[in-house]
């Protein structure tokens, strides 16, 4: 996946590959890191929780 992929593209790549971790490359095709589904889900969960905290 690329650093400029939209979230919809990212989730489609996870769905197609059945992978929990995917490598990320920048616009020069250089390794930029790893993205995991669990980190995405944790961020999403924390975002939801912060919206509903009193």
C-alpha cells in the first residue's frame, strides 16, 4: 500500500489479502513502515469512545 492511499483503498487491500499487517511505501516506492488492522481498529475505537465521554 502507498502512504497516499485512502482508507477505503487500505481496507480493500486488507480484505483482498486477508492479511493483518501490510507494508507501506512512499511516493518514491521506499519502505515507510507497516500498517496493521489492529492499530486501525484501536484508533477507530478510541475515536468513538472520546466522542461519547462526558
